[in-house]
C-alpha cells in the first residue's frame, strides 16, 4: 500500500468516526478482520464486530471520534491516535486510543486498540444506572 493510499484510508476512517454507524465502521473492514481492545473479547469477522459496535453505540449513542494524529509504519500498517467522546449516563466521557491498524487492499485486516481500560472503567462505574450489557458480561467472567 502506498502512502497516498494510507492517507486515503485515514481520511475514510476519520469520516466514519465523525458520525459513527455500525454499517459505516464495518465498511472499513475485511470480512475476516480481527479486532483486539481492552474491555472486549477479541472480535473476528463482520458479525462479531457489528455486535460489538452496536452495543458500544447503544451505550454511548452520541459517540464521536476525532483523528488527532496518524503515522504509516511500512506499506500496510498505520497508527491512528483517536479521541473518542460522548455522553454516558448524562455525563461527558472521553478517552484517547492509539489504534494499530494492519491494512489489506485498503481495508482493515487487523486492529489493535490501545487505551487505558481502567480509566474508562472508572468513568463507566460512575454511571447512575446499571452497567451496560457488554461490560457486565466482561466483569462476570
């Protein structure tokens, strides 16, 4: 993948996160893509990714992402610094993730998100209502 292709991918990634939908984010990925991040089990494929994103967007309906920085690392890998923000239980919530994204044919083949899961859990714990389903399932294991 050329640097211009990587820049085009980052533009599409930024557009998708500016007003995220499950369909819009899944469209950036290969059908067999793998996703790894704190607080979630590994998601493989469109169906599992769709479930994870649907739960996330239901939990934080006004979630938005802003690309802060990015850097290509080789022909097929890009690191993207993304600020995610929204409202959770009537309180603002924000966190920064640095995603390592491996591309294949201009789509995400592998994504590893790196953020402080404990800080995010602390913010989620202050939620006035019950825990979101995906988080409760993770903690009950």
